[in-house]
C-alpha cells in the first residue's frame, strides 16, 4: 500500500505496490483491484475494418490473395502483436481501489479517496476524495455490450475540460455498478420521502420524435455526409447515371406535383430517422433518485449511458418547447447542473426527459426539483414585458426577413423576367404575415418572475425555454444594451451561474426595473454599484 498523500494529486512512483502501511496509518488496508481481462478484446476492435476489407477482397477474387494483401495481413499481424503486448502490460499495471480512513484518533481529517494506479515506465497514482466526485457515468459501445463490459468515468469538481476525470476501461457491468455504488456511498443514505423513480420510458411518446426541425435538416445532413464519403473515394455523385436521370425526369415533370411529392419523401425519411434515433438514445430510459442526494439518468440501446448528478450541483431545470413540439403539445427537460463537462458534454449529459407530453415534462421537472415546477400552475403569473418589445420584434422581422428577400426578387425580376416580380410580392405578403405572427408569439412568450427560491425566466419562439434557476446559485449579473434598446428603454439581463450554459438571459426588460429585479433576485451582488437618489433639497436652502 502506498504512503498516504495529499488527495487529488498525481505522482510518479517506482514499479510495485510500495512499502506496507505502518500500523498507525490513518487509512485501512484496502486491496487493489484490476480491470476485466476482456479489456484486451475491446482494444482489438480496430482490426475489424482491415480484416473485413481483406475478407471482401478474398471473397471477390475467389480466395486468391495477391502480394499486397499478404503484406497488409502481415502488417496487421505485427500491429496486433505489438498492441496486444502493450495492452496486456497496461492491463496488468492498472489498478484501482477505494481507500477508507480508519476510525479513531489516527484518522485525523482524512476522507475516503478513490485511487487509480497506472503507467508503463512511469507509475502514476491519482487519488481523489470521494466528496469531490460529482458524476459517475457508465458508457458501453456495441463492442462493450457484446463483451459484457462497460466504461466507468468519474467526473470531479472542476473537470469541465476532462483533465480531472478518472476513467476505467473496461469493467464488467455488475462490477461497474458496485463500484459506482461505492463511489457514491458518501452521499446521504437517508430514505427519501417520495417515490425515487421520477420517470420511465413510455413508447407512446414516439409520436413526438418527428416533431423537430431535424426531421428535414437531418435528411440533408445525411445526404451531405454520403456525398462527402463518395467524394473521398473519388466518386462524383452528380455524374452518376441514375442521379442525372432522376434530375432530368424531375425537371421535365409537373413541378406542382413533383415538389410536394419530394417534400413528402423527405418528411417520411426524416420521420423514420427521428424515430430510430429516439429509440437508440432513450431505450430503457429511467430517471430516478438513487438516494436523497443523487439523481441518475439511464438510457441507450447500442451505446448505453448512465449519468449521475449530485443534488448539491443541481442548480435548476429548463423546460424546452421547440416550435413543432409545442404545436404537438410536447416538451423536454434539461438539467442545469455543474460538473457535467464542457459545453458539448453538458449537452449530451443534461437531458432528463426525451420529447414527451407537456404534462409529463412538468411532472418530471417538479420531481427533479423535489417541488412543483415554478410557474406550472399559473404561467400567467410571470411578469410580462413592455409592448415596445413587441415592436422591436416586428421591426426586426420586416428588416431582416421581408425586406432583403423582396428586394432581391424584385431586382432580379426587373433585370430578367417579370415572373420574379410576382414572386417578389407573393414573398413579401407571405413573409410579412409569418414575421408578424412569429413576433407576436415571441412577445407573448416573454416573462420573468420569482417563485420562492427560484428565478423563473421564459423566452423564445422557435424554442420556448422556461428556466427555473436557484437564486442562490447566481454568481453575477450582466446588463446588455444596444443603441436601439437604449432608445426603447430596454435592457437584456443575464444571470451567470457555474452550471449549464453558464448564463441565462432575460431579454428586453425595462431599464428602470432591471436593477431592482436583479437586486431582489440575488441580494448582495449589485448593492455597491447602485446609486440611490439623495433627499430632495428644501426650498430656499442653498446647497454647499
């Protein structure tokens, strides 16, 4: 057993287990544990592509393998031997344990730690106190699923860039579950009053999967990916015979029939893709409180994911309602929590509920906060914003959507064909009505208020987001203005928090009300910067 060190540090040590702990050491003698031997098979997954290519070549040539194929096979064999040897050494030299302090006077201020020892030539020992561990994730790719193993990642405080993350690959699923339970055993084990299971998957929610803009955009993204893949191997997709014939027949047919038919095909393909992604991402979904201080989300079919969030790091939730999903009566829920990694990792890990009925989303948001979701009972209780905010949205829609497109079509029509002039006024009419409707919807969605310990803010039209943020988690305020907002007497207030997206906006607040609202929401931040008007001068009294 290694001599106890300052937790959370890395150090190089000589090979071997080191000297035994003295009898009065503050830590109990805890045996080191190793990874599962199937770790070696996981690292051999890279061989699938070259071996598959050789197998296809042999099949296409009737079993005749040329000299180049034999050279490739020899290179693969040599690489396999080297990598397997390195993997065997790495497996033999990687150990982990949980160190528990002894009870009594000798323990002093020691705390339980999670120790990982690894390294080939230079031994590295990483020791992290259990109270610093924020999340414990279990991730299994299809290869891991076949072998019955999983990857355990323990995220610690300040591990946003991944530098403080401890990773073990690979453990058996039962062993990983036991280790996760041990790592989170420091949490309060007091039984919770309500049902620990907040939500489980309901496959009737599949009807909400296509209600997203990615139903159309995903088809074009997939088509673009296929085009780049073909271009990478020297195939020009636009020169293929069937592609040219399809475009020729499409242009020669009646466009008033072919264009709607093409849109129907795109929507059908996008809907199928959205349903497949929904099933893959949210298979076996379960949101539950494992104890009174730990929230866990489990989901995934091919790639499984289990994310745990410490209640102390949970700063709020976001009720997100994209436009199409809102039209279908659905919503989804995301967590505002620290310790979930960088922005990309936070986007993947913060999901608490897939697209589902809005009533279910409100229930899950309340179950996450362990109290009713603020504003769910009376959405109108949020303070509306001044009418000038509606005017700003109307003007922006007309200036940035209607005017440019109309001007371009009118200019092209005057220069080339009068048909485009008719397109110009049709475009202006349609986009004006659409812009005014969206502006009205965006204005009606604006609202803010205080509900007990939470700051509630709602905004957006293409995605209406309602965030319930703990007031004591607000670390700073940002007041943003532009020449136009200053003229209108408005300001955008941003609450900065060390969680989620790092900042949550309340757009177009009255400039006279914003400082008072910020001071009430989070006392102690702005007081020293506020200038209070002095007493009115007494008539006839000269000021000094």
